[in-house]
C-alpha cells in the first residue's frame, strides 16, 4: 500500500491557515488587501473579543456575483493572476487565492456581496470550511465578510494568542499601515462597538501620518527618483530627528502600496539619517518605495510581509540618497528659520507649519571655514547668505492659527546682517551655551556640538578629496605600539595617511609621528593617534568601512572642537555663527545631538503669563 497520499481539501486548508492566519490581525490584513484590490474607497473594520469573537470587514468595492462568491471559496481561486508570466510582475495585494479558504477553515464565515451592476446580492455561510448555505439577499453594493469564532476548531492555536490588548494593537497597526498605503481610501475601525480610528479620505498623506503618529509638527519631506527615469523612486515623510514622538513610533515601510517589514530598507533609512539620529533612537515616519513590479518578488513569504529585491544593494543606496537629500532640504529650511534677517524672511500667512521639503538635488559638500582655537585669529565674511526657496505647506491636523507676533525692530539686526548670520549675540551661559536673539525669539546653541559638526564636515570633505590637511610637528613624537596596533598600521596605512597622520617605523615596536591633522594640532599627537587605532579595531564587529571612517573623523572633530567650559570671546562666537550660517549641514553634531534650539517670543511670553 502506498505511503504517499493526497490530503483532503479541508485538511490542506487548515495547514495553509497555519501559515496565513497567524493571529486575528492576519485575517484583517488579508481582507483589507482584498477590499483594496476590489477598488474600495471606504473600508469599515469591526472587531469584538480581540478578534476571536468577530471580525467584520465592510467595503464598497466592485463586489461579486454568485459564481464568484462560490469560486473565491476554492483554494487558489483568484482573479489577480492568469498565467505564469503574471507572477513575474505582481501589482495586486492579494493574488494567491489562499486567504478566504484558509480563514474559513478555522472559523465560521459569512460572505455577503453584491456586484455594482446587480440588483441583488449573494450570501454564503461556511462552518469551518464546509459550505452550509448560499442564497440571494438584498444588500448594499460591495462586500461584507464576517469571521466568527476564529480558531474555534483549533483551541491549541487560540491558546497561543497573546492578551486581548496585544492582539488589538496588532489589528490597529495593520489598519494604520494600509491607511497610509491608500490615503485616498477612508478607513474606520470599531472595537467592541466603539470607534477607535477614523481616517478620512479628505486628509492628505501628511495629515493622515500626523494623526496616526499623534504628531503636530512639520515633517521632512522625502521625494527622490533617479534622473534617468520615474522608477524607482522614493517618497514619504520623516519626523525631524530632534522632535519627540509619543509612544513607540517606528518607521513605516511601503513597497508599491504594500506594507512590509524589511531590515534592509529600515537600515537604509537609518544610514541616511547617520549623524542626525542619536544612538538608541529610532527614525519615525513613512517611506514609500515605488519600483517596477518585476524588480521585486512579493511571493517569498506566506503572509506577504517580506519581499525580495533583484538589486537589493542598489535599492539600499537609493533609500540612503533619498533620506540624505531630504535632510539637506531640512537643513536649508532651518537655515532660513535661524539665520536670515527679518528683511529677507517671507511673511507666513498659512495657519499650518511648512514641511521641510527635499532639496532639488544632492550637491557636493563645501569646504567650510572652521573656527580656530583661541590661539588663532578668527575671521568673518561680509557676503550675504543665499536664501533657498521655501516649500509648499502641508497642513498637519490639530494645528491652530497663531496670532502674528510683533517683529523685533530692524535696528537690532543691523550689525549682525553685516556678519552674515542675522543673530544678535547675547552671551555665553555656563561657558557651554551661546544665547542669541533672532527675529523670532531666543536661540540657544551648544558651542561644542556646533563646532564639532563644522569640523567634521570639513574633515570629511578633505578626506573625500584625497587627504586631510596636516601639520608637521616641530618635535616628532615616538610611540610604542602593540602587535595588534602594528597590524592595524600596516592594514590601514592608506586611510591613516589620508587622515593627516605621517607615521613611520622607527625600529622594533616604536613608531614616529611627524605630522597630525591640522585641525588637531593642539592635541597630544600620541593620544590622538592611539585613539584612532583603537577605533580601527572596531571594524571586526561587521561595521561598514565607510561608517567606520566617518566615526573616526567624528572622533577627531570631537577632540578638536571647543569644549564645554571654554570661554569664547565675542569674535570667536561671531565666527562660529558665521560658519554655521554658511554650512550645508549644521543642526546636529556627528553623533546626533542637536546643536541649537529656538524659543519663540510667544513661548517666552507664555512662561511669564504675558499676553
């Protein structure tokens, strides 16, 4: 007797359900995808008992006639693909035809659907995969699917579900993700008869994202595509890295309208924010990757939550470039906000804040003048700063119109406009923070973080150009190196030379340092060099070489920058502000700490209860 036998259809569906239906949120996801594929513009989701007692999804899509209702109950019954070549470029969300039969095999299901051109609809009732009754019925156009007693015939599966609160959290996340994927569709979520979410189609994407994240500020707008074609392209909005977000908000990733979890894309976002996001902090917002369906395989995971790219390295780099361009646009907007004088600042009549839009293109970084240490003379420029164009307003919800504040007299800024930064220096606090008066209020600057960013950008630019400017030591310094350090010197000799160090072997384990980076000429040469060697040792942890080199340059900049406790004369403060106003990137130090903070005149008046 043969050992191989074909499983009964009902048993096969239950096995498939074990892959497709992980939890109630999986059911909601599959049904929402079907509704979107049907062209629905309004989707209502009703949940009871954490999703195990009832899941009801109502849409106004094209609906089905009686034949289609019966066919959708068959395993692999689908209208989305018809031939082998369709699998090479899948553009629909649901295409396997496994969802409905798999879900019905572990629940009591009722499908009520009416085609847009039909007078009557059809109702089909199933009990754990077995068709119980089919009949005509009067109903609205579209489809209603009800799932009762989920996992009722598999109590072991139900036992492995988390708490009701956890399962509802997963359902809420699914609805929000597809609410962002389809901003033109209205989504309503009701839990135990109470409406908990209402995403109206009148909202634009930025407003919808702000509502989902409970965020009322401006976004960094991401809009990037290859110059040669419209695909692939990246769009979305990011919360500025220095803005707090309530709860555990994370970056949401969409690929061709499909919500996915992809470590490579998430890493690309974090890499693009490198130097602006503090360690341990996560990016928040939405990134939508649009590309040719033939370039992505969405059929690699039973629940379609993971995808595979044909050119994953290129896609990763595309994400990084898109985020970096968005950050540059964000910096330009901040530059307008902090460093322009009232005469050049445009009057804002919109009741909403403007988003930080992407810069038109990624430009090579400039070599910025650096603030020298106190032993050197600082110089300033009288050239005005070019003003970048402001972006179109995207109105976040719940932001109220504020009364315009009385502008500070132009005379306050007469001297500062000559300096090119438009700020009036008030003084230092605690020999760490620089207080300045702007046209909008009070600006507080962390002198160490600000100088560190400027030095880092200059070092990075020099490194990319071939070599960092070096300072020859009048008295070369000898250091004794361990065997491990000697190996690093030999392995990274080119990088060490490009960083501005001139090091030669002196005999045995002794090496002579005869030149150091010019920006660090006031530091102990041996200490600086050994610190660099120690960081080269971290490459064994799997860190990319480019990231490692940036970390080392950031370390040099940190050591060379003015320190907390350094008292700066007025001319050095002016030089620092002047260089910040000219820099492309200035708002965060290379380790992600914010450089400056502005307190508006309205906020200060509110502190003291002044109208």
